[in-house]
C-alpha cells in the first residue's frame, strides 16, 4: 500500500475517533477516488495503486476542485476552499518558479532529448502534484528557448 494511502487511512480513523466530520468526509472522498481507480482498471482490476498513481489521482481531484471553485460565486466558496486545503495536505509541496526552473535544467542535463512534447511528458511524470501543466509548459519553453 502506498505511503499516502496509508496516511489517508490513518487520518480517516483519527477523524472518526475525534468526530471531525469535515476531515472525515474529504478523506473518505480521496480514498474513494483511489479505490475507484483500482476497481475500474481494465487491464488489472483490483491492483493497488503505486505512490505516484495515488498522488496523480489526488492532483486530479485537486484540479477538479479548483475548477469548481472558479465557477462558484464568492459567497459560496468557503466549503470548497476548506476541502481544497485538506486535499493539498496530502500532495507534495508545490515548486516555486525558481525551483521549477532549476528542476527542469537538472532534468535537461540528464537527457539528450530536446523535443518539447517528450520532455513535457517526462517532466509531468516527475512532477505530479507539484506544478500545474501551464506553469510547466511556460517554464520549459523559456528554458529551451
């Protein structure tokens, strides 16, 4: 079982004992995202997700919440912001612009590849949950250019 999934399970138990309904609901939602991915896997149904896959699922859930937040009127955003805050606790620390640029330069030093699409795919795999695609794309273009 992945480290993040184990942490989610432990936090769910703790929230149940402490009666923290808000945390419990969000943690259950995240665990359901992971379980659904395992159940709906057409190639290997029931296969436990790796740590990278769990982080990728949580990052996708975070992105969905961010999109929903943009659609809600400001006076109704508080619950979504709270949920988003809980989800972000389980994701790796986001990279700053300078850290991202440094990471990309290190990555480029390890490969001879210079095709934008291939580099984007490789970097996205390395940086799951730590940077959004738009920032990654812009920074990569700037570093390559």
